[in-house]
């Protein structure tokens, strides 16, 4: 059985994910922190309230790289 961190458990419960996917979305969030300079909680809030379309697409095609790229594009400031 996978031992989840409290944050991964919160992700699992909020987004209705299994353990494996909650760890995967946590890794996506960690990557986005490095890419955008935002904090983990800011990205978490964005995912909760502003990423419905991206989650719907993820559930349809299960393409995590595409999901991460779409979220990063929406969070990065325009030059």
C-alpha cells in the first residue's frame, strides 16, 4: 500500500483520485512550483477553482504531460 503524505491525501479526497494519481498530481504541482515561481498552495487553489476543463480532458485521455503543459501555460505570466 502506498503511504501518502497529508497533502497527497487531501488531493486524493478533493479530486476523487486513487493513491497513484494523487502522487502523480503532487509531482505535477511540484514541477509547476519550479516552472512558475508560485507556491504549492497557490497552484492547489488554482486547480480547485480554475482547472475544470483540464481535469475533464485528463479524465478523458489520461495524458499527464498534456495536463501539466496546459496548467503551466495558464499560470505562466505573459512576456
